[in-house]
C-alpha cells in the first residue's frame, strides 16, 4: 500500500484514497481492495456525505462516488478552488481561499460572501452556528452557512483548524513572533494553552484558543 491522504467511512465501507488516483476500500479495515478513482492528482480530503463519498482534489471539481471506487465530477462545482469540505448532516460548506461555497447535495455549489480577506483553513459546525478560521486570526461565523459575519478573535496568529466539543469551540494555529496570546473575548471564558510535538511525552509549542460556549445559550459571548 502506498501513501494514503485521507479516509472516510460510510455505508459499511472504509474508503482511503492515495497518491496517483489509487483508492482502497474495505468493509473491516483488514481486507482491502484496490481500485482507480478515474483521475490522477493530489487528493486533499474525502468524507462521507448524505448519499455519496465526497472527494476534494487539486485542480478538480468536487468528485462524487456512490461506492467509493469510481468518482465523477459534480456538475455544479467550481474547478480547482475548494480545498476543504465539512458536512453537518444537511449542508456542505467548502473553503476556497478566502471564499466559502455551500451545497445541499454536494453537486451544486453556491458562492457565499465570507467577509474574510484572509485564506480560510478550517470550518466546523456547532449546535447553533458554523465557525470558520484562517490567516491573521480570522474568525467568521454563520447561523445557517449562508450569511457570514467577521468576528474579533483577539489574535493575529494564523489559525489552521477549528472544532466543537463539550460546549467549547477550539481553534489551533501557529504562533508568530508574539508571546502574548490574546483572548477571544473579554468575559474570561477563554482557556489558552499550548500543544506541541507528540514525541517523548512532550507537546509542541503551538497555541490553542478555546472559546467556551455558555450552556443553554444560543450565542457565543463576545461574538454578538
């Protein structure tokens, strides 16, 4: 098996694309079958959507497959611009530089106004809103993935990913020159820490910004 780039599970099957358009599928992670996806190129990501596997690749439109073996272009997708996609069970959100695309079926994509001037690198969905993060400490949020609002994150650090869990949005990124990590809000609910290299029990020196969401609230403090 050569280098794999991503993995998704759905419909009783694991799908793992690799370099050069090769795809491995398995029902149990023990026995793998090799196929070719129908194109050759750099694959960024694969995920399982509502009814298809969704593949994000360089210089390609969004690619779809019902079985994880053969992928075909989504007819209404931009070509070569979307680099990451997230699915919340109903809507797809794709990041393309500073732009945001959305789709309800992974086939037809609509460009939205992100209000970001920086490249967006990560996006997630929490209980009440979408949150996307990017360069220069950029944070944009949306209640429905359609209209996006630029928020004050309190940091100029490059943010590379964001996730939600246990009532907290957590963004990770790269610390640049500044030894002072600003809070996401002034209400004292932000927890700041460091992650570092996973080697010999130590963690790398990367800043982690955690924005705690008040329980039972429908908003994020400081992002009103």
